[in-house]
């Protein structure tokens, strides 16, 4: 068999790369050559993915990791040893270090707290739909709807001024673009941490009723740690849901019976959102874990030091767990998908993301019952060049 | 059915509270699981099993 290399290029917009999808039917783990030449593994099986993501013998620390995507090899090389060496960037920590940060934050993202935000998310959504309608057709759904809603919500929650979005959206785009050069990535990281560090000084001088002010006043974290935490929450908070709203709408437009169900049947919405999360799995590269000792997984021995990458889009279509998973069916029991990850790093903001989508999709489809693409489908620019998948633009009319 | 919850392992993802709010809640302090009903009624047992499976951190277990 020829050497397996990770790719983000797809034959069809909603299906994982064929070359990787085909592996899914063969075995749960496959030998993968990482972009720096490291010989590790790629996971495509659901039970293996869950087992590894929940296993403390696999580390998420940056110093053990290897890049999967060739375009990222240069960046990884230049940043080796300092990649995200931002204190407080707890995504790339193991327990118990990770636990300290996570526990400071989880109280802010509980199911109940997020439910309390529902009226405000509804208000923001309505205002964006009004603005989109007033601006007239055709419209770019990403610019008018998918990006502003989660951006406004996370800015308000964290206490980041929305007026500053041009700067942090540009930085976050550069950080997530697979083709960004090492210097661009480093500049964007500096710009983002510099911006947030200054913001934290302002919150210290003048605390408000927001999450960052709360953390500053809590006094548990030093300013550089607060910067790392805010960095993580800001980027994770708007790039993810924004892409789900954009790509999800595109998928619904291409599946009119599913679109009608999302629009007309409130009992479909909650599970329908889970199914869109599963079917689309916008986390198309990563996560990556590294074995701290030899570990046997479903008959395969992952050696100490070996890196394990995951193709979550393929994992979420494992026929043993989601039979017929290549089609979008909003009534399929979709719970248990791994789009938010699994184990101690499972998405902190997932309950917020759910609320934004449960409100967003039906509100959009009800406001514009005749919503349709304004260009032929092949002209919709797909984000195969970004760490998080989605659409760059979605031209629509109604 | 008897549910056990280990708050030292819990990461507050909220899957349990989302799945069976009658049985699980989360602390406002650190988001970790709060058991409202350690011995849930029979009609909720399936949902509780689903919540235990969904828990990302392995904080929940069932002692029959």
C-alpha cells in the first residue's frame, strides 16, 4: 500500500476526502506519514477514537506533537518549542495542569447558564436577520448571518468590544489558514495576545459584568495566563459556530426535504443540530495526541512517542456506529458524535454552540422561506484551505 | 439503579445535564456534575444510561 498522507482536499463538499473515507471501512487505525516525516497513526474508527481521546496515556502537549498537513510543516518547525507557549492556553495541556484552568471556566458554560442566554441570542439573531433583509438580495450569508451571530455573542459574553472585530477576525483567519507562512502565524499570535493583554489591563482598571472581568477579579490567574485563556475562548467561540451556521445552511439548501423539516417541525430541531454537527464535522484535521507509553488500541500497538491523528469526519460516519452515515437525516439518533471531541478536552463552549444553532437555523429558514443559492453550487468556495472547514462565502437570495 | 458521580474527574461538559435534566445538574461554581436523583425512577433509566455513555470524562457510573 502506498504511503498515507493527510489531506483536506475533497471530491464533494459534504463528504470527507475519498482516500481517507475508504480507509474507514477497512480498519480503525492506519499508518500515517506526518508532514515532518514522523511515522504515526490516523484513526478512522469510532470506538478507537473515543478510547484514545479519553485515555490519559495520550498527551495533548505541543512538544510531543507532529504536523499532519504539509503546508503546516514549516510553521511547526519554526514554532517548535514555542508553539502556543502562551500560558493559560489550556487546550494544549494535560491533567492536572489543564484541570485548574478548565474548572475556573466550566461554571460559566453550564447548560443552565447557556439557557439563560437564549433570549439574548434570539434578539441578536433577529437583529441580524433584519439587517440582512434590509441590505437586500443577493447576500453573502457568511457575512450577514453566520459570522456576526456567534461573534456578537462571544464578544458580549467575554467582554471583548465587537468594534474591534476587524483586528481579531483577521488575526484568527491568519492563524487558521493552512497556507499562512510561519511569520504570518507568529505576527497574528503576537497581535492577538497583545490586543487581549491590553484588554485585560482595561478590565482590571474598569471591571464590567463579563467573563474576562470576572476572571480578572477572581484573582486566580496572572495576566499572561488570562491572555491565553481569552485567546482560546475568542478564537474557538466565533470560528466554529460561524462555520457550522454557514456550511449547515448550505447542506440544508442541497437537501430540501431536510431543510423543510428544520424549518417546519420544531421537534426536529435539537436532534437535527446534532445530525448537522455529525454529518458536516467541520473539525476536519486534528485533534492529535501522542502516546506517553506503549498503548494497545484494538489490536494495534501505538509506541511511546508516536503521534495519533484523527479524521473526525470519517469517525463520525463509522458504519458500525452510524449506519448509513453518508446521508443527512435530521431524524437519525445523532447523539454521541465526536465533533466536539471526547475526553477532558471536549469542547467547553458546546452548550453555547448548540443554542446558537438551535435558534439560528430555524429563525433563518422561517424568515426567508424561499432561501436559495444565488450561484451554481460548484461556485460556492469551500474552506479546504482552513483548519476549520466550512464555506468562505455563501451567496444566497430569497 | 444507583448512579455514582465523581466530581474530581468531571470536566463540566454538561452532556448529562443536557440529556437528563431531571437527574443531573451542574454546579454554578465549577460546572461539575450535581446529582439531583441518585436513584432515578425506572422510566428515566434508559436516558441515564445514554448520559453515562455520553460523558466525555468517565465521571459517571451505574451501580445496579
